[in-house]
């Protein structure tokens, strides 16, 4: 492996840091409201199913717009689009806090969902175009773990702010933080510029960026890419159950205090972050990314199922959440590398925009299902369904790996 020049290393680190900061905020946004669902349920006089509709609306908008955003990201200014996305989500939260009502929250999920559609295609496109290839694996790993760090801290931060002041002020504070991050990205947009575009401006002929719908459709409908989409879909259902509804499920199953239940959620999310870092190291040392994904999803799925099948003490819940989070996180870098391996470089935003739409499709269906289960007093089923979908991910890994081997003629 060739050494990366120091200047290129510094630039790659800066790009990774900026993109990861935006990714952290996007995942923090996911957990601004769910940890407060019990409070919102009482304050706004709504059901868990109605609160689930907020997540559904957010994901419908993202699902419908993420592929078009991916295509735009590959052809326009990805750093500018990413900066605008962070600012738009921040403004959405500020409006929610200033005009606290269920219908305002629902309306603000539309611009927030549109902004969310930008993140994955823009992030992967910027990293792919602006980070040295020798550092790409580490950049992907740090990018992914930054999202989980945002997810891990969000529940504790939101509960602390909501109990210290009120949930409306808490939401406004987080929204203002989004505007601050957008300002940082704006000041550093030049750092995230496309290295190849800069080289082309010096005299090299630019590559064409014409949209070929037939070729794009053929790429997205190829079996490896479709399996990547289903991978994201299944993991969305599993993680929606644990990440969005475990706090409410623990409250119903054990009459667990809100702060205590959120500790368990934070343990899951923090363990996921640790698993991603370890998974990044493993994925750099082996080409058997399929095995990492398979073993990780099986172990995680069993741990999640256990919480739905057994009456557990809090210490046992923490252990199960730790195992589930770590094993699931272990698979994330391998997932991204499996998709990247079958993706043309200039289509990175388009492909990741498409496969990560599975996250939103799952986010449309799962919250309604889990909300209905909780309203019906069947909280344990939240973990049973989440565990089954987590284990089912192995089917997509088999399909993705087999299709990729066929394409190579193995």
C-alpha cells in the first residue's frame, strides 16, 4: 500500500471530520422526540400510534426524495446540499419548540424528512470524492460511528434538558445547535470540494455527468444493489423497535422510570458505536465481510429476542442491550464495503441514496406496527419482531455476496 502524502492525509481527516459532524447531527435528530414520547403523549393528549405517525411521515418524505437527492448529489454541489440539509433540520426543530402542538410537529416532519434524504448520498459522495483511497475504510468507519454517537447521546441529552427546563425548550436548543453546525460546514465547504473536479479545472477534461436513466435503473435493479436495499430495510425495522420504542416498552413491561429506560437505550447505542469501530478494523483485515455481517446479525438478533421472551432484571437488560448493540454495530462497515464494491465511483451518491431508502421504507412501516403493539399492551412483541428482522438480515447478505460473485464470474 502506498503512503498517503501528509497534505492529503490532513485534508482527508478534515473532510471526514466535517462530514461526520453532519452525520452525528442527523442521527441526533432521530432521537430528539422518541425518548420524550411518554411526555409528549401526556402533554399533547395523543396515543403512541399517533406519535408513531410522526416517524412515519418523516420516513415517507425521505423515502420518496432520497433517490432523487442521490442523483442530484452526484451532479451538483454535494457540500452545499449537505450544509442546507443540516440548517433545514435545525429550523424544523426550532419551529416545533416555538409552536408546540401535534399538528406542527407533524408538519415539520416534511422539511425534516427532505433534509434527511440528503445526508447519506451526500456524505458517501463527499467521502468518495474527497478522501484519499488509502484512508477510505477508516473514513467510512468514523462516519458511521459518528452517527451512532449522536444516537447514543441524544436520549440522555433530551431527557436531561426536558427535565431541567421543558421539552419545548430542549427542542429549540437542539435546533439552534443545528444552525451552528450548518455555519461550520458553510465556512469549510472548500475543504469538502471534489478533488477530481479541482484537478479537471486545471486542464484535464471533465467526465460527463449526463443522466442516463436506463443505465441508472439497470444499476439500481441489479441483484447486489437490491440486496443492499433490503439489508437497510430489515435493519431499519429491527433498530426502530429497539431504538425508538424500547423506552416505552420497558415502561410498559416493568413500569421502568423514563431516565432508567433511557440508560438502557443509551447502552445499546453506545455499544453499537463500539461495535462499528471494531468492525472497521476487522473489515480492513479480511475480505470476508459477509461472515462478519452474518455472525453479527445472528448474535444481535438472539439478544433482542431474549428481551421479549424472558422476564429480566435491569442488569440483565443492560447486558442484552450491550450484546445486541455491539454485534449489530460490528456489521455496519462490512455492509457499506459490500455495497461500495459493486458501485461505480461516479454513482456513489445515487446507489447509497437508493439502498439507504430501505431505512426510510422500514421507518414508514415499523413505527405504526410497534405503536399499535404498545397501545394494545403487547410490549414484549416489540422485541420479538425486532429480533426476527435482525436475524433475517443474513438472507440479504447471502444474496448480496452470491450476486457479487456471479457478476465477477467466480
